C-alpha cells in the first residue's frame, strides 16, 4: 500500500511567489559558488529546486508538497505528467539535488567543490525546465 503524499492547497496564482523564491535562491547559489562557498552553493541550490518544484506543482495542481521528506516532492512533480520524458528526466535531476540536502545542511562533513558544482548545474537545468512549463510572462 502506497502512503498518501501530504500536500497543502495553494491558490494556483501564487506559483509566481515560489518562482521568485527559486530565482533568488538560484542567484545566491551562483554567487556562493563564485566565491568558493561550496556549502552555501549546495544549500541554496537545494532550496531553489524545492521552490521551483513548488511553483510548478502549485501552477499545475493547485497544491505543493507539505510532508516531512522533501524527496516525496519528486512524486508530486511526477504526477503532473507521468508519461512525459522531460518531466521524468527532471524528476531525476530534482532527486539528485535533494540527495545532497541532508549532508549539506546537517552533517559535519563539508561539501566538496565537485558536489557543489553538480548541485548548482542540476538546479540551473531544473529551474530552466520549470520556467519553460510556466506562463512566459512571469519568467
């Protein structure tokens, strides 16, 4: 039996607020990476990706993920277009960014440059995908 995803209803017009958060966090990730702040770059990439996912889910479904495990947001994203190859490729990309979250935020180990670079690139590509799925006047 599959557990039900916890979601929160959000007015679909609010997707642009989540997109703004995603863009700001992405900008912070890029600036952090340029300074050599690998931990901050990874953490900002994670939060940008989460907000981007929320933007797309709010726009398409009128809900965002509200559970404890951010990895479940991938399942919500997949539910928008489960047979679409671009959605599937980007759910994989989102999952990779989310996989670094716990280590980057809570563990004693520091993020390596290569890990931060991968997180920033995946975030940038995921954000570009999300923006391509949203109305163009808000991008």
